[in-house]
C-alpha cells in the first residue's frame, strides 16, 4: 500500500558527509587543521546562504561553497595551491554517503514511500553527488532550491517541493540532520524527522519534531509509531 506521506531528504549532512572531506586535506595539513577547515567551511557555506536569502539575493550553492572555502582557509591562515583548491572543490561532488543511507532508502522504497530530495545544492551538484554515492535510483524527484532562487529555511523551497510532488505541504515529511532545516520545514507546514546523528543540540529557535532518530535506519519504525502517520 502506498504511504500517505512523501519523504523528502536533505542531502549534505543527512545522506552524505560534508565534514568527511577533511580526509582529503590530511596529506596537506595536520589532521586537526584539516578538521577545522572542514568544519568552518561547512559553517560558512550555510551562513552565506542564510544571509543571501535574508537580503533577497541569490548566488548558487556552488558559489557559496567556493567563497566559504576561501574564508575557512583565510581564517585559519592556511594556503592551498589553486590546483589543490580545485581538486578539493571537485571532491565536494564525491562526498561519502553515510553507511545508513542505502539500507534505509531501500527499505523505505519497499514500504511504498515516494522519496525525493530537497537540497540547497545546485542541480549539477545534486546530479553529481547522487550519482557518485549511488543514491540517485532511490528518488522520484531531485528538487534544488535553485528552482526558486532562495535557500532553506526560506518557506519557498519547501512549498515548491510540495508543488513539485503535487501534494499539500502537510503530506510531505522532510528528513534532515540539520535542525535549522527541520524548523524551516515545519514553519512552512511540512512534517519533519530529525536525524540526530551525533546526539547534537537542536537550534534554540525551535523544538525537535515528532520524529527524532539517531540513524536513518530507525526511520521506518519511527514512522510506524507516529500518530497520524498512516502507512
Ligand atoms: C542541503 O540542503 C542544508 O546543505 C543542506 O542539502
């Protein structure tokens, strides 16, 4: 029986690991510095996307990713040759999938869920990363915020995803490890499931959703025990 909820997955941090890119810097920098670059890079990438959207401006996520890497290197006073920087940027389209992604997605498809992606990534970034991670075949729709030129957590991408899936927002459940994304989805009228991979702290401007899991493989059981989720 098909599920009454479409499951819409965030990508970076939820299906693939952006912080794991640190290992590609380890030949060039000491491991602690490589980890710092990866962490600041990711933080600044999101920060730039938030500020662009607050200003009503749009530059795509590839642009945010490049600017954020430059910032992380400058902040930590680290230098990379232009060719090293290009190869690191290229690695962003080849991030490691989390080991729970394939078993979870395959189980959810077997249960009749419609699965889609909604990400800040550009269409080209998403096609590349989903192909490289072999996750592409699980998804009916790949939805990029590029289509509305506003980053999550603006309500526009979430409402656009509902329109693309031809469902009311309340019949979409966003699955994300990023708590700002959960707050954004719920405030646009979607349901949500937070993948709390590291026992992290939820953003203070909202509260956790009705589903909180530590691994994507916990999602089917969590859906079964959630009131209002009728499989
Ligand atoms: C994504 O949209 C928020 O980076 C995260 O995939």
